[in-house]
C-alpha cells in the first residue's frame, strides 16, 4: 500500500505550518494531489513528488524532510 501525505503530514515533515503548505500549493509547479479524501475532498500527495519539488524549489527545507518513505 502506498502512503500518501496530507497537508498536515507535509507541514510536519518540513517543519511548516498549514498556511505555509498552502502557500507552497499556490505555486503553479507544486505537485497536483494524487487523490482526495473525505466530504471536503482534502488533497493527498505523493511524498516522492513533494520531496522532489522541495529539493528543486525549496532546497532550504530539503534537510528537514529527510528521506522519502517507501
């Protein structure tokens, strides 16, 4: 089973707040959600895609994220 990250997971992983994750999402190059869940259709992201984006666009946060989970 593949693990997908919620905004909360991304915030914890990169030491951000939820508003920080939302700002990242507004960047047109941020990975599109892999899926959604719940009645409000909350986005879920592929952690490898987010990690690649962080390394490319926000390298100062790459160290906080560590290794991508398999």
